[in-house]
C-alpha cells in the first residue's frame, strides 16, 4: 500500500501553492463518517492525504469531531504519518502569540469523548509516556530552526473539552499543573493514532494568551495572528514534507507490542 503522509488541520493551510490535487476520497469507517472527504494531493514525490478536522466550513465543534472515524479513514488510505496542525492559547508569558510549539506532552482534561478503538473483545493498554513521534518531532524542530521561525521545541498541551473557553480559575490551575499551551482537539486524536501504530506530530500555533493573563488579546488580534500563522505553517510544510524519509526509524510502528492483555 502507498505510504501517504496525513495532514489534519484547518482549510486555511490547504493551498494550491503547496499541493497538486489529485482527487477527493470519501471513506466509510466502522465509526461513522470522518469530518469531511479527504483530499489526496502531491507535493513533489510525496503523496498527501488532507483532512479538515472541523469540516471544510469549520462547522464541527471540537467536542463533536469524530476522531475515531478521522484516524481510521487516514489509516485506510495508507497514511503512516500524521502532521497535526492546531491553534492554541498560551499558558506562559514566554510562549507568545505567533510562536509555533512542537508538542512533547499533554494533560487530558476532556470528559465525554471516545478515547479508544478497543472498547471490547480484548483489552489494549497503549503506552503514551511519549505520546508523539520522536523522529517526526526532531525533523520538525530542525526545519523550524532552518527557517528561523519563532518556535519552542517542547510544550505540554492541556486539552479541554470545549467548546467554551476556561474560566480564570481554571486557567490558573492549568498553569499550576505544568501546562504550556491549551486547546481542544489533541485528545483523543494523538492516542488513536498511536493505537493504529501511526506516527503523529503536533504543530501548534499560538494565537493568544489564555485568560490567566490580565490583558488577553482581543478577537481582532486573534484573527490577525491566525492569518500570519497560516502563512508560517505553509512555509513550514513546504520544507518539512520533502524532508520526511520514506522509511520509519521510530518505535511508533510497534506501539501495540506488549500492549494487548
């Protein structure tokens, strides 16, 4: 099967400047429909499968995204590696709007999601001490350095249920827990990818400070930073995707080893 690279993100990063579109694929899964049809495209000699996490019109809120269907569909299309692009708030003064974070850990504060493909028949306890693909993380950091983009090579992502934002009290707790950034979409996406032995790297773009800060940026500022971030992500993907080797040298392909009871 063709080894494709999956990209999960907003429609703003899917550009004809980057990708040569081949076709759209509608994929059925045992878990229902994915967020949208999947665009199959090429970048040089790499084939890409692009899926808008919230649908092409951004109509699906984070707590209603069918994460299992999305990951399953990408696996069905031969995806081995996933690049996840997301927008987040900052929980640290030095993690500034406009910066890019290559996540290395997460704290799960979600409540009502479908977290696993293994709901019965056998017990599978997947290890997530290191949730993200270290090979992909290393490559991403190298590319960000090369492009001289403001970035942080580590970041703990606090994932909340949404769709509401945090209270000030909650935001202060997330900081006390050791969170660096906050968003609503990482979990269970990253865990499901690991259950299917797929590589997963999260490229988080900071749009604003969370409400712990006395003067968070306003909505107009968030929109402005998001547009700037999209440009940076497109620049990053243009360099990153050709840099990804054909064969995986990471441990992601063996994630299920010793996980089945």
